[in-house]
């Protein structure tokens, strides 16, 4: 988890570019499964230079934390 300058958590993961292929660093391949077609479109993180890291839809769901359940108010009596 990355911490912003105000001390709040951000959702973006930071990836090590040394562990990624050229296509993954350029956004032409999924950062997880290396799939190139269809081109990944979901931004799941960033590199240290703030360029985007992309993943395919299936891998993006696995990387991103599950959202919290929607809070629903109880009906008034």
C-alpha cells in the first residue's frame, strides 16, 4: 500500500520495473499474465516514474482489493 503526502492510503500499487518486460512497462501487455491481446486497459498501478501499469480485466479483478459492502440504512420505524 502506498501512502500519500497527507498520510492517507492510496489504491495504486507501485511495481518494480526491473521485474517487468518491455511490453509490460509500456502498457502493451498485462502486468500479471503477459497477455497482449486484447490490449490491457485497466490501470492497476504505477511505476516509480508515475507511468501507468495496466492489466487485463481478469487479472485486474484479482489484483484490486474487494470493495466493501454498500452500507444500507435500516428502515425507520
